C-alpha cells in the first residue's frame, strides 16, 4: 500500500511536517471506501486482529485527538476489555507532571536475581500469562563482565549462584532514543518527564524500533495476551499498561499509570532486596539524585550515545 | 498559564466580585453586620507532606513462640520473663558458642560479636549502644548504624533497603523496611532463594509453544 499515492485519490490533510501522512492517508482512504471495501482492504491485517473495528481503524494519533475524542476512545477500549476479558477496568489518560523528570537506578551489589521484579511487571502490566512475558529481563552475569549480551536470562537455580551477579534490564528511557528515530509513523515518542511511550493503536507493528534498540527492551506482541479475568489489573492508562492488541510493539514505561500519580513503579515495590531507586531527577533531595551524586553509576553501552535514564551502581 | 498565575487571577476575580457584592449589599441593606473574619489561609493551602512509614517486623526483641496472634504473627515472650535482672548463665555466656542451655539452638553468624555488643546486660528488654545508652528493639536501626554507618547512610537515602508506596511525598508516604525486615540480627546474611520462573520468550522468535 505504501506505493499508492493516496493524496491524489483521497482527501488528505496537508500534514507532511507531522509525519502522520501515510497513516492519515490510509485512514482517509478507508473513510471514503465504505465498510465493505474497507473490510476487504483490511483482510490481510485480520490475521493479526480479528476484531479490529472501524472505530479503531479510524482512530487518530494520540497527539491529534481532542479531549472529547480521546474520552470516547478510552471508553471504547474499556468496553472492549470488558467484552474480551470480562474485566471492568478504568483506562486513564495520564500526562507528565510539571517539574518531574524520572530517573531509575539499580544497585547491582544487592540484586540477587530473584526475578520478583519481572514477575510483578507481568502482573502489573497485564502481560500474557502463558509466555510469562515481562518488560524486565534479568541476566545472570559472570563476575567481572559488564556485557549483558554475554549473560543468560533463562537460569533456573538457587540464587545468587557463586561467582555470579545479576543485572535486570528493561527500557532505559534513553534521552536520545534510537527506537523513536526509526519509527516510520511516529507511534512512539519521548514525553516531557522522560518516558518513551507508544501509542499501541497507532503502531503498525513494523518492528523497526525493536531492531533499533541496543538493549532488546522492546517486545513484539505476537498473540493476544491471555489473562484470567480475576488477574486483569483494572488500573490502566492509555500509554501504559492497558491490554495491548496483538501485532504491536510494547515496552517498559516506568509504570506511568502509577508513577505519574506519585507512586513507586511496581518492580521497585516488588524488589525484596531493595536494589531499586526511583524518583524525580529535578528534585535535589530525591533518592535518585543522591545516588547519582554519591555512587559511581554507569549506563549500558554508553559509547552508543543513547543517554539512558536508567543507571547501575555497585556499593 | 502557570498554576500560580491562574490562582492569582482567580483570587483577584473573587476579591473584586466580593467588593462589588459587599458594596451592593451595603447599599441595599445598610451597613454590614460584624463578622469574625478568619484571616489565616485555609489549611489546604500548604501542600501536605507525608512522613515515611517504617515497617518493623512484629514482636521484635521477644522470644517468639509457636502461638500466633490474629494477624498470623508469632506471639512473643518478653525477655524479662526469665531474665529478671540480666544474666542467667553461670557464668554468663558472652558469645553464641558459650551458651550451654536454653538459647543453645540459636544460629549466630555475625562477625565475632559478643551478646553484650548489642544486648543490655542489666535489662534484657533493651538493646544498648556503644556508649551504654539503652534503646528499644524498635529503634535497633540506630544500633546497626553504629557499625554499618555507610550502609545506613545509603539506607537513609533510599539506596539500600528499598521502598514502596510513594516516591512523591506530597502524594503519599514512602514506605520503608526496617533493617531487621531483611536481616536477622544474629545471622544477617540475606538468604539464598529460588527465583521466579524465567520468561518463556526468545529474542526474535515466535514462542514455539503457541
């Protein structure tokens, strides 16, 4: 479809600068086709999502939606969750707080590799139960090595094992995020508080971002997540833990549905060793600032110039 | 518009409206009756700052029995039940390997500290600091801090011991663990555990079990 010049065949708003053109064009085309033709045109995509509705297809980019439109979308998504999962949920649109820049640090001397953070992430973020998906991967590392690519994430024995240390890796919310740069439809961007987010309804599932991330922090949602009704976390936000459709990319968002309300992220709360430090980088009295000023911190693959917001330190 | 500017404008508008209404009232009803006007700002004006909540384990500094209370915590016996006024051993045991009765099955692996480095000798219901000051078991973090000052400093700044609740103290309290929530005083090494199950995904492959 990408080689069709939609601008000539359908009324398309002039928004080249925004970069939304291709998707807008597709949508505008759909609007003029009528439902039957629309359904036929969409047939290939149906294998991804049997229930992609007209409404959903016509939905605007997050930044383009007015308050009213967004409100409608949120209620529609809540209804869909009720239909698909039998769960009453509340999906909010939470914006960054003024004067807040999030930062995260992890004490590698203390982490014991218990994976409680990954487990909490699975539950908090409504991940598929079958694959035990999580935005956090914990690597078992050889002492002396700092290259997590050499670590193993599938260890399954008592921890900590002698001679090993453990490095949980999740999205580092880079200030210079390569994943954002490669997105052809601007479905992912960096917010004011530093969180890199995804509009899951705008993502076309091309997976460029997944390949561009040097930290393997992005996941492709292969299947519609399976979650028992009673386990669906009903506290949700549009840009964070609402249940994502199949065929889109997802990743850690620093639990923005919690953190933008002043709460700790789920992985920090779940950590039984107290290895995680989270907070506002702009607040000189915050824990995270103390760590940055008093511990020798380092970031993963610093030489790539990605400027992560997630720091590691040893005591 | 900034929050402050907006607030100032609203207040200004309210004041102007108030003056106007007052003038109107005076002209209709004659002079205003005397009220007591509370000039102090409403209490909600200053943002509330929540203090940290520290969760100490239940029954600290008691001899836990098999009996449980309604919360499922073990019911403890006060040290003074037996130690009416200090030592009981004859001669008193100074360290774990000198114990010959009662506390004999106690595990101890905390440097080569003597019992009296931490327990007050004349009052078993209290701990004691290096300078002899007696403290309650709930305050035992002060005791730990004496010998582990750098860890304690990290703890004070959230870099050791973790937290739950709120990172933003104007939204809600930060909840912290006590040193003894994670470290048993006599054998403080953090125990080994079995990890939660690993994810069943592979980097760039469709999970095969689907």
